[in-house]
């Protein structure tokens, strides 16, 4: 496992571009936490991958497979990283 450090300019406050980023439906995403932002989703989801299936306001509906079921979680885009 490779540990990536933040660059000096990325440390501290959250960038507004991250807060207002656009993620379209059907995009594959990873659930991540960022230092300085309280995670508002279950900790067991950290590091899992899922697919964006819709939105509710600014939040995204993410479908994630946990154990053997597909479940839908409502997560803010700050906590989502797009997979390529």
C-alpha cells in the first residue's frame, strides 16, 4: 500500500473547487476522508468503491456493495474521488 502525502498547498483548509466539484451519474468513485473535514458517512465505507446513481441536492447517491448486498448511501462529493 502506497501512502501519499499532501503537498504544502493542499494542507489545511478545504479548497472550494473540491467542495463544489461536479460528479455526473454513472461515474465510478472511491469513498475517502480528507483531513480537516468531518466524515458524514459510516467509517466502514472508507476506501470502498461504488457508482453514482443519482443526487439529492448537493449530495450524491452512491451504490456500494457491502458484504453481499448492494446498498445506497447519501454522501457529499467532498468524500468522493473519481476513479479513472
